[in-house]
C-alpha cells in the first residue's frame, strides 16, 4: 500500500502524528433520475466521514468521478409527470409501494423527496457533468449533488435547460446563463457521453449506481453506510499500492472519462438498492 506520512486533524482539533494519506479513486456510474443513485452517493459520502472517524491514523483522500448511464434512453426532452410514468411502468399498486419505500430511504439520508416531479431524458445532465469533469473536475461532485437535489427534491425535469444552466452558473462551471445555455444548444461532450453509454454496456453495467474503486473493485447498489466502510477497509487491506491520478490528470484521458471501470473485479458486492435498465 502506498501511503504518504504526515498528520491529520481530528474533529476535536488534535493532530494525529504519523498518520498516512491514502488516495482512493472512486468512479460512480449513475443516472440522475435514479433515486438509488442519490441514496448511494449520500451513503458513500457519509461512509468516507465514518471511515475517517474510525481510522484517524489514515487520511482517506477520495477522488470521485460520476460517469454517464441512461436507465431509459427512449425518453425525450419532453417532460412527463413522474407518478403517471411510474404507474404506466409498474401499475398503480406497485408504483405506490415502490415510491413509499424509496421515499423512506431518501428521508433516512436527509433528502426531502418531492411528492410530484417530472421525468425526461437525462442526456443533457450527463453532458453537463462530463463537461465539468473535463474542464473543472473539482466542481463535478458538488454540481452533481445539486442536480440530484434539483430532480428529487425540487421535482424539476432533468431536461430543463434553464434550471440546469442556473445550477451550472451557481457552481462556477460557466460565467453566465447565456454561456451555459449555448453549451446545451451545442453538441459539446455529446460524443464523449454516448461513448460512455456504450462502454458501460460493454463492461456489463445493467443497473445503477455502480461503483468502481481503484479501477479494480466493483460494488453495485446503495449498500448502506456500514457496508461502504467495510468495503473501504477491505480494499485498503488488499491493496499493495494505492494511487490514483489527480482529477485533472484523469480528465485528460478520453478512455478514463468514458469507462466506468473493469468488469470481473476481485471484489464484488451487490445490493437490492439499485435500479436496472428496463425495469
């Protein structure tokens, strides 16, 4: 395991001498409309903090990238009412049960799910997130979490260009709404995102969220905070060398942006907390 000696500061302000920095690359293949993706991201971020509390001698430094996947590529940019869409897909009784279960899980992670909401194509979101990864990698994660909130708490359609542009400007991805809207009118990052869809299918991703750690260890679904912590512990235990490029270095490679990881990894975990394409 490759570690960097140094010190870290605990929550009480005390520095821990001789601590080690562990860099961990985490690729998350996701789709913005998938509630399990939001739940999984919330669990992942909480697990990082929990790991740091449990292992104060190890400074876990993650590099998180969100990669594209579409659960329903057939959706257009024309919004549909989410309740009607899900009722048509699952039937009313099953739809009510699913929404109740999912909303409970969202609330457990501090999310206030909308009672309504809209569904539409998520391609514009993936273009925006990929552009941000390439141009401003340090902004991608906070941007993505705001976009999740926009869709699942505010109930905004993921194809709402004005809303997406506003969030992008708020996070500093673009200097103005006009420039953000011009991005959506262009085809910038369109080819990269479509290549990512293909790559995800090629390596066998059928459900999201799909997590790949250190390009080697895969896990599927919103597993829970404790399970993510155990996974971190196992990966760090197994790894003889832990290193990853900086977000900027990662973004320079088209393959690294397009690929969600390697199938058939040594560590594999599955969970019911995942949404699969075509379900």
